[in-house]
């Protein structure tokens, strides 16, 4: 068949299809599509694919091929867009998916915990023995800031924070802490180095500061403050690091796959960890802003609730779940 | 052929070509998006600034959301294109040609941090230049591509000319080249048309460039199926 006849025969279908695509692609105009129009789309699409194959095979004009190619791409995007039942997925993920991810990768989880808490403990011990060490880790003005923040005297003097400050701090924690979590994850793609850096650095920092607080005997304000949100926040940082290390490690040791495939596979799992970690960080920011900072609560309450939260977090993550059904 | 198309086979058994977008368009799109974000911050800063600490909290949350999820939002709900990308005529798709989905978009935008390392997107740029598909690290991990979205295709109109057969047998490629030339000819300047037509001078009869050009058009008309 000559190109001219070919075009004449198929043009009405192409035009109808293009018109349908144009309407479909603009959200507001999608309603204008009648049910019949929608039903036509797949069969038109198949005819179009057929026409493109013929046009290519017979080397019809490049413009025609390009035009059909473009139409097929648009159709492909509409027909193969993935639909997801979001709400169901989210609930299922929180109830089963996320803990299962952790459990399937338990050795990595414990290893990452060690990478984070190990340096923290070492630095804590060293700083308790030699208090001067704080200044090798934290700049002096920041040390002063920490001291001012957790000064028990200031609390007794009745510095009751207004609730709008709570909200400001909530914003700050979200912006700052979740950002740190995301960076800990993302930089892991550089052969795990970034994640390791953030984990170890934050571990060292946290260990040193805790020890310094012990040294200057501000225990009564600092530990009740951190125990509440620490459960979610520290665990989330570990999980972010874990996800990042997973990315980097897939590039270092891809096994039987190509590095690119290994990376894609690892990312698919790592992003699930990140969803969970983000949720943890959000909860942490909330607790930190509205609970930990409250001065109305006694330390005993804070320790009890904080302890229970730690148990809950680990119980949630490690309690055995049923196997995936789908 | 040396080009920047990425070919995808669709389930219907044919191949479609995705024209890839290079670092320059992508950087420009990024700059435009950055300007838009800065604009939003300025406006929001003035509005929430007068609301005291509460406003500042909202502002901080907004900055967090915009910095990390501005591209995700648009990629998901605006056919793969942030406003900057839309202006540059490019969009994000999965590397099988389907629209970008939620997790791919989140992955590629979280990994932006790694691409920015150590500064000015150096890692991302290196990755794009090494990679055949101009993927930055985020694209590699998420399995996404940035492609040109063509709003239209040039429709070549082949000028009418008396169809005419050529004496020599032509291969399919040669036929296609002649057709393409015919359809492009109205977008070429006259001098260029004749210059190209003269390339075929021994094979095509005609005394002047114009006659040769017209007889090539005749052949193209014949090939197109006009009689």
C-alpha cells in the first residue's frame, strides 16, 4: 500500500485518538470524554501501534513515523499509568510492611546500630573520664548554648514556654531533623561513605554532649528531655543510615547482577525503610516539641513514658509479623 | 545512528523513541524552579513573618516541604514536569516510558542531596556525562529518565509536483531520504534547497538547480504514492 492510501485509511482513527488523548491529559477536560470515547481508546491504541509498525517497516516518511511515535508514547503513558490504592497500602505498610522490612534485614539493622551507638558510647566514656574532650568535638559557643538550654536553674525560674513557641520548635525539628535523616540516606549512594560519615559523626556528637551534661550535673533536665523523642529519633537515624548503606553496598558488592540493576533493586527496598523512618521522625518532632519540652510534667513521668516508648518502638519493629500475602 | 533517543519496547511489540534531555535544559529547568521557590519564600516570609512564632513554625515546615517535595508534587500531578521543566519542554518518565510513579519520584528527589555533593551538582553532572542516558544518581537508582515532551510534530507538507519515476532502483533508505527531503523542503531556504538538490545532479536530469529540485519533488511524490 502506498503511503498516501495508508494515511487516508487510518487518519480518522489517529485523529480520534489524538483528540481523546488531548482531553485525557488535561484533568479539567477529562470529564468531557464520554464512556464510548474511553472504551475506544485501547482499540484505537492497538490500531495505532499496528500502523506505526507498518510505517516503520515500509520506511514511510520520517515525519509520519515521528508523529505516530509521539502518539503511541502519549497513549502508552495513559494506558500504562499505575493506579494504586493508597490508603489501604499505607495502613498495610505501617502494620506489616515496614516492620517486616526491618526484620528481613535484621543483621544490617544491628550492624548500623553498632556503627551509630558504638562511637557514641566510646566518646561518652572518654568524655566522662576526661571532660576536656568536649571542646575537641563541639565549638565552645555551642557548648555554652547547650549549657544554657539545659540549665536546671533556668527551669526552676519558671521559663514556661508559650505554646506558640512549641509550634515554632515543631517546625524547626521537622525542617532540621528530617533533613538530617534524608541526607544520611541519600549520601549513602556514594559507596556508603556519606551514611557512615553522618552516623559516626552524629554518634560521636551525641555521646560527647551527653557526657558533658553528666559532667556538669545537668542530668535532671537533659535526660528527661531526650528520652521521650530519642526512641523515635535515634532509631530513625539508624534506619536512614541502614537504607543509605544498602544503596552504597549494592554498588560495592552487586553479586550476580549488574551494578545498575543491583542499585535499582536495593533502592526499591531502601525507600520502604525511608518511608518508615520519615514517619518516625515526624512522630519524634511532635513529641520533642509538645511533650519533651513541657515543664509541667515531673521527671518520673517523663522517664516512665520515655521508657515505654523505647519498648514500643523496638517491640513494633521486631515483633514477628505474618508473611506477605501478596 | 548517533542520536540521543532512548528506545523502549512497549507490550504491543513495537518500539518507541524517547528523546532524552541533556544537562543544559535540566540545569535551566532547575534554575527556574529555584527562582519560583525563592519567590514563594519571599511572599510567605512576609505573610507569616507578622504572625510571630506560630507563623515561623509554619514557615519552617513549608520550607522543609518545598525543599524536598516540590518536585515530587509536580512530577506526580503535572505529568512529570515541575514548572521549570514544563517551560523547558521536558518531563520525567520511568525508563519503561510509563509516567513516573510515587516511589520513583521520591527516590530521585531524595537522592538529589547526593547529586549536589560536594557543590553545584558536581556529582550529578559527572554521572550525567558518563551515562548514555544523561541520568544523575537519583535517576539511576529510581529508574527514571528526563525526556523532551514534544507538544507537536512538524508536519511536512510535500509540495505537489507531477509524479515521476526515477530510472535507477533505490534502496529503502534512499527512498526515505528523498521523501524526507521533499517534506522538509518548505522549511529550507531556496538556496539550501537547490544546494541539496545539486548533490544528486548526475543521477537526476534537469538543466538548472530549479529543474533538478522539481524533478526530485516529482520522485518524492511518486514514492509517496501519488499517481
